[in-house]
């Protein structure tokens, strides 16, 4: 006899796998930057363009992917995006110069832009409201598992077999996750890997998301963008993701320059906070669901936990005053765990406050534009701040201040349902 959570656990693993591969692919070039530059004769500005290229196309295409997800359904959107960025990763490993790598990084960004809108739609399809905090933090934990795996495994492969091997590794694991999504994922109405009791629970507690998986309803983008709550979440997501990308792009350089670590040691030190954040964010997601048990999803009480985690993550404000490398690891592990929880729970809060489930893809697309818009700026602003101040301390102050701003906006601007006028949803009543 199947347990009540068997099928949902499998969906959790599919979501975690997609985001993990997504982030492994993002860090391959960062890990392999030195040998790539040496072999292809790249200048520092050219390398900077390559490192940021995928974010440009990601930012442009994340909202269109959200709209497309609402139209064609979760599985077609996820499979298409996964296939596109996996092929682009493979072709990057076969590239012979700046132009081709730049083009394939742009294509990779187009494909990866599907991940969060489609993942949010999968969570809305499969996860009862009282488990949504856990589901979104498991989903988002891939953003920390990916760098943890990538910085160690890709570093080893690049050291042993050359920089192209890192991209081949990314393509192989991408193909495996793609096959899992093709052959395993189904909407709960059609899935054979769940029992009838679990199916009934999901369908009763999730809200309807469009019957056959293709939404014909929902609000316009203009309606969503007129929501004060939507804008509060948009900016708060950006404030959190800014720090995520600062860590992703500058942490190894910070450890090498400030604490005198070798490239190998800095890779291992970089992996530690990400490795801690994976179970840490899942635990906080689980606790958030426990704390909110019995509360209607539409009450938006999850905003309190988002606010607290953002405030805790602002502990990086203490970085300029800490000189011990082990203590820095503790500080960064706490901050990354809290940031990861805030980002994941902000997505859960968005799902809680959406009055119409048919808006899930496009609303999450808007949220990702906010997050990655700030994310694009993070490595650039950090570089300028380091150059201007002569050190890394002020860069962490900027990031910590943004986290405090995000906490304030979450607490003050996310108090109303999004596009609620005339909407009907059964999710406002706890079961």
C-alpha cells in the first residue's frame, strides 16, 4: 500500500533535479574560467561577457516562458527548456572561440528561463497548500546543490581532463534529468504512481489549475502588475537574489584574495555554504508549513517567515569584522541557508496569494524578472564597489542592506491577494 506522500516525493525529486542541473551548468564556466581564457586567448572583459551572457537571455525570456507555461502546461514547458539548455551546454564544450561560446551561453539562458515558472506550476498542480513551503524550498535547494556539486566535481574534471569535460558532464546529467521528466512526470489526474487517496488529497487541496494542463483563463499581465503585493514581492525577490549572485560569482575570488586560499581550497570552501544550505532550506520550508498549519493560505502569513529569513541572512553585514576563515564559513552558511529559504518561501507566498491558479506561470515569470534583474547587476556592482573601496567589505554591506530592505517590503507590501477581484478559490479555506 502506497503512503500518502509517495507520488509527491517523486515530484519533489524531479523538481530538485531540474534546478540542480540548471545551477551546475551555470557554474561550469566559472570553475573553468582560467583554462578557457588561456586556451582561447580571452581578455578579462571577454570573459566577463561570457560569464554574464546567460543571464541576459534568461532575464529577457523568463516572463515569456511563464506565459507559455500557462498556455501549454508544465511538462511541455519543462521538457522543452531542459532539452534546449542541455544541447547548448554540450555545444559549449565543442566550441572553439569567443563567438560560439557567447552564442551558446545565450541559448542556455533561454532554456534555463523555463525552470522556475514551470516548477512553480508543477508545485501548484501537485502540492497541497500546507506542504507548499517544503516543496518550494526543496525545489529552490537545487540552486545550492548545483554549485556545491559543480564546484567540486567540475573542478576535478577540469583539472584531470580539461575544461571541455565540465560541459560534457553538465550535458550528460542534463540528459538524464530530461529523460526522467519525459517518462515520469504526469499531472496528478493521470499519474499512475500515486494511490487514489493521495490523488484525492492533491485535487481537493491544490485548487484547479486548468483541467487538461492548458490554461485558458487567468488575468492579464497588466492586471497582475497593478497589484501592490506583486510589486512588493518583485523587489523583495530581487533584494534576495542579488546576494545569491554575488556569492555565485565572487565568493571564490573573495576567499582567494582575502584569506589566501589556493584555487582548489577556495573551491572546497565555496562548496561548504552551498552544501549546508541544501538541507537547511528544506528544514526551514518544512518548519514554515508546520508553523502555518491551520492558517488559510490566502492569509499570507508566510510573509512573516520570509521576513525573518531575510533579516537573518543580512548577517553578512558582519563580514568586514570577521577575519577567521572557519568563522566566515559559518557566517556564509547561515546567510546562504536563510537566503535560499527566503527565495523559496517567497515563491510559496506568491502561490498562496494568487487568487487565480491560472496565473501561476506568468506571475512567477514576473517574480523571476525581479530576482534576476537584480542578479544581473550583482556581479557588476560588486566589481565596481571592490574597485572603489579597495576591498570586499563594502560589497557585503551593500548586499546586507538590500536584504534588510527586502524584509521591510515583504512585511509591508504583501498584505493583499493578487488579482482577487471576482476570483474564486477554494484554497482560502484550510482542510
